C-alpha cells in the first residue's frame, strides 16, 4: 500500500522527502498504523505530536488507507 507522509521543519529532514519538498511516498504493508510506518523509516514517535488526515486530527495509532496523504506535525519547541 502507498501512503504519502508530509511534514515540515526537523521532522521533514527525518522523513527524507522524495515526491516534493515536504512529501515522502512510502510503500508499506496493509494495516500498519502511522506509528508503525514511522518505525519502518527510523523516525521516533516522539518526533510527531499528531497527524492530520481526511480533514481530521488523528492519533499515531491511525491506520491510513491506500493512497492517503497524512500530514505530520512535530511538537512545538522553543521559547
């Protein structure tokens, strides 16, 4: 199954985009959660505060559909 992961900032650097400046195309087994997909990419779940898919905020246990685009938001940092 193909899932598109989008992000910006430091998280974008970890995802290593290949579709455009912010998006990585990932080919994974059916039924994997966002957290499991991130693990296959070597990205720690603590790097993601939440995901946004299908117009709604999703938790990392969300299982995306084939062809779906999921936008990942990194935790806010700084002062």
